[in-house]
């Protein structure tokens, strides 16, 4: 089993998961701001909800899924040469 390949696959999928998490946080923003307390710049729409949290969740899931897929791919039995 090649652990370098497993780690590389996990890191690549972690980057993909981070980008997906940031996209999900951008998609989840509300269309209009309403009733914000305190000084704020009214943009007509709210900013992304917790982009750091979405990015970290996407990175964690991407690393776990990428590493797991590579481990499964490498653990399949090899054909026995006769």
C-alpha cells in the first residue's frame, strides 16, 4: 500500500472540498438584509454565512473521502500471476 498516494489523493480531494464548501457558503447567502443591528454596509444582500466553517467542513469531508477511495482502490486483490 502506497501511503504517499493515499495522502496525495486526500489532499487533492481536500482542495476540491474546500472549493465546494466556499461555493456552498456563497449559495446560502440570503437575498436581502433585514433588521441588522449595528453599523453595517447595506449591500442589498447578506454576506456568505460562515464561509470558514463551510470551507473547513468541505476540506475535512474531502480528505476523508479521497483517502478512503484511494485505500479501497489499493486494497482490491491483485490477480495472481501463474
